[in-house]
C-alpha cells in the first residue's frame, strides 16, 4: 500500500503541477501574443509615421525649390533692371558730355576767331 500511496501521491502531484503549469503557460502565451500584437502595431505606426515624415520632407523640399526659383527670378529681374538703368545713365552721360565738349569747342573756336 505504501507504494500505491506513493504512486497516487506522485500522480496527484503531477496532475496538480500540470494544471498549475498549464495555466501559467497559457498566461505566458497570452502575454507573448499581446506583446507580439503590440510590437506589430508599433511597427505599423512607425512605418506610417516614417512615411508621413518622408512626404512632409518631400513637400518642404518642393516648396523650398519653388521659393529659390522665385527668389532667383526676382534677383535676376532686379539685376537686369539695374543694368538697364546704368546703361541709360551711361548713355545720358555720354550725350551730356558730348554736348559739353561741343559747347567747349564752340567757345574755343569763338575765342580763336575774336
């Protein structure tokens, strides 16, 4: 009987251990599944955020390029206007100088004649 009690006690202990460990294993598996699901969710969110940031970066780059083009065009137009103004001033100065030289030559000619 002593052997039978040991077998029964061992069997009962084994069954109790299986019941207890089985529940723990289910808990661990559930926790692992929850963690895995959370990791997948975070991975998806990270990919979405990365895509949004990439789209925003591309948009900002396009806007910056457009601004640079506009500013460059404005600067070139301003330079062209200033060059044209300077050319006009040079032309006017030349005409004015030619007129002054003509007047001076006329005066010299009159002095020489008189």
